[in-house]
């Protein structure tokens, strides 16, 4: 993990934004898993295309977030794992947990939907 002195306010803001994107990916991923039991089998191909799209978006944000909280090697590993169904969800949860820990360690409150971005405003 990069040292605490290297994480600027902008880095922490970026972590919070990337975390929110990952939380949206997790939510959509879980919703698609639930919806697959409701839709007819002919329409499941559209869900598969949607899961692939979410996988690509999640991969990008996992890599960006992993670069902020871990090193490049871990970012590549987690990004690749994100593309594997079910294991990708575990990778998303793992990186989300690490981001929450990093933000909390630096004094920001993190809730169920991530950190409130208004915490990062500079009071003039």
C-alpha cells in the first residue's frame, strides 16, 4: 500500500469516487443475478451482455482504485479477477473494503453507499 504521506486530499477524493462507481457495479451485478430468475430464458442473453458491460466498467474502476490503495501488480490481478463471473464480485467487495479502510484511516466517514463526497470540500 502506498504510504499515508503519498495520499493527498485529491487521492482520497479519487478513492471515494472510484469506490462509488464500484458500489454501483456491485448493486447492478446483484440485481442482474436476481433478475435472471424472473426473465424468460430467451432474454437472458441480454443480461449476459449487461454483465459483460458491467464487468468491463468494474475492471477499469478496480484497476484505478487498486493503483491508489495498492500497487500496480495487485491492480492488474484484481482487474483480471473482475472479469471472471462470481469471482469478480468477490474482487469488487475486496477492493471496496480496502477503499473503505483507507478512507476511514484518514478520518473520512464511510457509509453503506461509500463516503459522502461533500466531506472533501475545502472550507474557505
